[in-house]
C-alpha cells in the first residue's frame, strides 16, 4: 500500500477500535447518573393527549 | 491494397523514411534527405492522436528494428454507426513491414504472410460473417469480424500507393491461438494475408522502448493495487463492524425482568425490584413488550431509584392488528420498545411499568420488561460498518478499473509533417 493508504488504514483501524469501545461502554448514551424530568413529562402528555404518542401509530384502519 | 514497398533510397536502397528537420524526410538507414514520395492525398499533420505512437519512432520486433513511417486511418459505416481505427505502418529499411492496429483501445501487431495452399479465396470470403469457420494453414479459424471499409486519411511516408477513398474488404479471424486477417482489395480481388497477435499497452510500449510510459504503467498499477488493498481492508473492517452490529442487535444477559396484566396496572404504575446492577460504565438495555392481539396500548418502563427518582425509560405505542385487503390477510404489529443506557454506578434500581390501554381489548394483555447487561450499543457499529462498506467498494472498484488518464494523452506529435 502507498504511504497515504497506510495512514488511511491506520486511521480506519483506530476508528474501528474507538467505535467498538464506544459500543461497549456506551459513550454518548444517556446514563443513569441523574434523574430525568422528561420521563414524567412524557407520561403526562400521553395521559392528557397533548403529546405525540396517542394517535401516532399506524393502527386500526389509519 | 498492394503493400509492396517502392521508391527506395537512391543511396542505400532502404525503404524506411523518417521525419527530420524542416518537415523533410530522410532515409532511416543512411540519413540521406529524400524528396517527398510521389503520392497525392497524403495528410499533413493535423490528424488527431489516439495513442502514444508517433511517426519517426523506432520499434524492436523479433530483434529487428522497424521505423514507424506512417499511419492509415480507416472508416467503416455500418447500421447507422461509423467506426474508426488506425494502422501504424512499421517498416524495416529492407522493406519488411509490420502493422500495428489500434482499434478502440486494443492493439494488434501483424505481419504479411503467405498461407499454405488451400486457404480461402476471395470468392469463398464472399459469405464471410462473424462465426463462419475457415481453414488457414491447417488451423481451424473463426471469423470475428468482416466488412468493407474505406481509407479515411493517410499520414507519413508510406512507400506504396494508398490514398483516402481507397476501399477494401477485410475478414478478421481467430484460431489456434493466433489472429489472421485477409484483406481483399483492388480490381483483381487479390487476397493479402496477415497474421499476428493481440498486444496490451505494456507490450506496445516495450516494442517502442517507451520507458516513461512503462514506468507510468507500473506506477498506475501500483496505485491501483494500493487502492484495491485499502478497499479490501475497508471491506474487512466493515465486515467486523457489521458482525458487531448484528451481535449488538441480539439479546444480552437478563438481570431483571417482570410482567403484569395491563388491567392490573394502576395509574401510578406497578413497581418491581429492587434489582442490583453491577456492571458500572457498561451498556444496558431496557426492554418493554406486550402480548397484545387486535388491540393497542401505550406502555412505559422506567428505571428509578428507591425514592422514585426517575433515571431512564423506554416507552412506546404497542399494537397488533389483523385485517383483509385485496391481497388477502395481513397482520401487522409493533409489540416491543427498547432503549440502551449506560449504568453510571453500581447499585439497586427499581423498575416501574405503566400501561395505558387504547382499546378495551388491550386490558386483557400483559406488559413485560427486562433489563439486559453485557450488550453492545448497535448504532455506532452499524453506522461505521455502512460507511466502511461504501468506502471499501469505492476504493476496490476504482482500483480495479484503473480509470486514470494515461501519460501519453498529454504528449504532442513527433510526426511533424502531414495532416489530412
């Protein structure tokens, strides 16, 4: 391989390793470190019909 | 076309003439400057170049030196299409000739020869068409092309009569590992025979000792190999990432699970637990599902602390529906929702399940949840795998095609004289 492609190959393998680690350790994922107020809001909006859940699914003739 | 060399050099009797200064030609053997050949209609220099070969170049074929003395461009009109190809005339001073044809990027080097008795006559060639078989020199050959063409332009000092407008019939044949061509021209219908072989660019450049072009071919071949290798590596990386993606879409180890009848889930939800999660810093998956049939419900599973602090959830409109249409029975459903999260620290958690039936029938169903650990987050691997796959295909295919401009395409004419 040419020097440019060798560098590209090294970068690609490094990115694969980083991607694998990110998938194993969940980098960037929501964590359970802090409480999430949006959860309650999601439920409230469903119950009041103001949110996007009720009536959103392709169901029963829609 | 009668290809017998005429008008030898008066000094050394050589037939090959090459361009020298001031648009003159000289004998290739002794250097005597010679007057132009007495043929009319020869071109004078503006014939475009389709290949790196130029008038005046020398080629070494079978240990013998040949001079490129001229070029004939042919035209053939067939089925509303017009085809062009060209033939370089390579001449040894003693009159021995070779012909290098360049047709749509393919080279054929041929020489005149006299086949053994029994070769097809002009009359037998009247039915020649692709696929017809003949016997030449004891070899069974098959016609690959046959037709009538016309000389479009002539360039250089070709020492026999050939001029634009000359017409001839040709029959190209292959067999016995070789190439044969019969040329039927003139009023007498005489057949001129040629035999030869196909050459690739490298072989042609080697004949003319075009080292720069050979080196360029080597460079381009090395670059193409490098692109292919890099493409293969990208494809291997893509495969690894996509395998990981497939694994990540599977199930992990279930560390908590529970279920409840939807009818029994109160408005404040049903709480399960505690469950001890130990794999801090790792990906976990929270999954909620239902066994609904012909009904729908909105469900939510929430991971919360002992004092009901809500940390993470997954929710969704789950439904199942069956019906009939023009194509018959159909069954559609969405009965699961899941989300991945990262466990911040080891500890006990609770899961609270909510269910909001949209239809009365939904109350008969159950809602279940599960927490899995030891899972991979699939999105990163899937995205990276797809990107690597595209990258690998692009590099591998461009490496295979070798679609780069060749060095000679920037070369000027060495011929000097002539033009049509």
